[in-house]
C-alpha cells in the first residue's frame, strides 16, 4: 500500500487518481493517528508527502526518527513542495526523505513511486 498526505484536494485527487489508474492500493494519512492506523492494518511500501500539508514533517519524523521496525524504516518517502520552499525541501531531505522534489516534478515521480 502507498500512503499520501496532501495539503489540498487537488493533490490528493491527483495522487489517488493515478494510484487507482495503476491499480495500486493508496490511502490518505493526514495526521499521526491515521499513519499509525495504516501502519497496523496493511504493509506500507511508500509515503508521498506534500510538504505544505499541516502534519507532513511530523509524519516523516515518525517514520524516520520514530520507526518501530525495519519494515517501517524501509518505507520509501517522496516529499514534494513549492520550489520557493527551499528550507522545507532541505528539511525533508535532512529528516530522511528518500527523494525530495519540487511540485513541478512531482506528478511524474509520483507515478514512478506508485509503480515501484
């Protein structure tokens, strides 16, 4: 399963729509409680994070600094944000995101993560 946290309905719809088109199970994780529930109920292989989402960095911190197992540490994290949000992009990379990209490159990379 792929999890996603999006700042708005447009990005949530894009991610979910691409996942559905590929036949990939994909569910939202908008906050820590949702993330915890998803980690318990299904094997998660990736998390797509919109860095403008309210809880994005908390979710990333939970998967990296607060990982409870090797399986959690192995979850691939793709973080994306506006090109002007340099501090947020750098912060996500420093916090352990596997890939950090700008919004302009997000759609093509999201497809790769969903397929991967």
